[in-house]
C-alpha cells in the first residue's frame, strides 16, 4: 500500500482502448518526500509522514525547520501522516506517481466544496411545505414544524434544519487509476473526487 499527496487540477474525459468514453479527474500527485518515520518504540505507533508543495523557508516555524533539516528535504507546505503502509520507507525517500499503475484501486480523501449557509431544500432535499395555494405565498421552501407541543416541549437533537453545507472531509473508495503520466507527475482516475480545483487530496492505494 502506497500513499501520496496531490492537488486536484480538474476534470476531463478520455477514450479507452475499447473506445469507451470515460470521465476522469486529473490530479497532480507528488513527488512527496518522506519527512518523518514514526516507530512503535519511539512514538507508540507506526506511521510515515510525507510532504507536498514547496514553501519559502522564512514561512516555516522553527520546529518544522529543524525537522526538514534533519530529513535533508526542502520545506513543504503540506504534511500528512499515513499508517499501515506495507512498503518500508526511510527519511528522505521520494514517493512518486510511478508507484501507481493502471487498474490500481485508490482511496481518496479531501475537503468537499463549501456551499455556505443553505436551507433545508438544498441541504436535506426537503420538498417544502406545499403548494402556494390556500394563502401560502411564502412557504414553498420552508422546513415546516420542527418540534412537539406540550411534550417534550423541545426540539430533538439532530433535527434536520438549515445550516452550513459542505466543507467537510469526504472519502471515496475504489477509485480506479486510468493513466499515469510520470514526466508531469499526473494521475488520471475514473470519475469525480471530493474537493474544488486546486484543493489538496490524500491518495492511498488499497
């Protein structure tokens, strides 16, 4: 099992060898240096920390500056830890898109698009209170009654109401690798993945 950090570029489509038209997502994946290797003896758990995206040294905190210097890698903007990687890595190793091949199944995680404050019709797919007849001129997209009367005289927790929508960590599994372009560090996967263009995604080979 390998892991990479990447940047979602956007969506496009390709034709397979059989002529199938397939929508796909283009990801700039890596290269990601191994910044830190955690062990059971020293840290209590096993994990590999990798970095992605360059950042000016003056913008890095002193603890991270020392960590990058010890690993002998350039400062990176994004750091993530991955556990249970089957392959053994050492500090300073470089993980590239070449570790993925066509047909691999991936687990991709990222922050979904933020939609802001939305009503119940868009957020929870309510149909509204009803028709605009019988004097209901402004109830089409209203949530309706939200609580009981004398008992329990309160609104239950978890009631579906208006609120912030999107902007949450989302994971999709069994995403198929369609093509890799190592010279450009590009990874083409079937279908859509979470996040807006230019957002950071975590890629794990299952």
